[in-house]
């Protein structure tokens, strides 16, 4: 009798230790997953902020698209056009 009750106690301890190890493993695994989600959240938050800033820039450009200053700026930058009496110096 004593030997079977000792075996049952040892078996209970082994099962308890196995369950405890499994729970610890699951906890560590879930922490890794949560950390990766936090990193992803930070990345996507920064992407959203960049897109919001880009959108605001586009709205500002849309407001000024018919202004003389904007047309002049585009002509200078993209088309290499200048005013008739303007002197252009090119650094070689």
C-alpha cells in the first residue's frame, strides 16, 4: 500500500511540475508574441504619422496650386524656366 501511495504522490508531483513548465512556456511564448505586436504597432503608427504629414502637404499644395508663387516655383524647379530679366548663375 505504501509503495503505491508513494508512486501516486510522485506521479502527482511529476504531473504538477509538467503542467507548471507548460504554463511557463506558454507565458514566455505569449510575451514574445506581444512584443512583436508592440513593435508592429510602433512601425504602423509611424507610417500613419508620415502619411498624415504627406496628406497635409498635399492639401497645402492644393490650396496654393493656382498661386503665382507656386507656378513660378514649379517652372524653376521642374522646367528650368526663369523670368526674362533674371540672371542665372550655374556653379560648375
